[in-house]
């Protein structure tokens, strides 16, 4: 009885100007997932997307944090509703509240 609409097809909610699903900032889980995934990529030899001279000898985690704050990562977040509708949100559209707290 749970899934009464078995033939429901999820659709993407498209909005150019605003975030429709969820808050307009990163959740702590999204932030941790992005930074962790990017730090892993950097530790496996991925190129740094920002000025590399200032980060010589720094941890991949520190570099990933700075890349996220600079919003240079070509990553989108997929947020879903319970009915499986979703929105793909580029990180450039989201505010980073954690970064604002640290300054």
C-alpha cells in the first residue's frame, strides 16, 4: 500500500534563479561529502583547480576546503523529494554558511 503510484516517473524540477528543494545553502552532509570526495581525488593525483603555489605541502583536505569556498568545483548536488522528484543544483548557486562562520 505504500507505493500506490508504481508507474510514477520522477521529474526534474528546473529553476534557473532559485533553489526549489531544500535550503539555499549547503547542508553539513553535502559539505562533508563534497570536501571528502574532492580530497580523495586530490590525493589520487587530480589537478588543483586554484593557484597551486600557496598550497605547496598542504593537506588535500585543506585544498578541497578552499576549492569549495572559491566555488571552482564543477559539481552539482542532486536533492530529492519523497516522491522522487529532484533538482540538480550547481554549487555556485548555494551559499556556504560554514565558510561565513569561520571568518
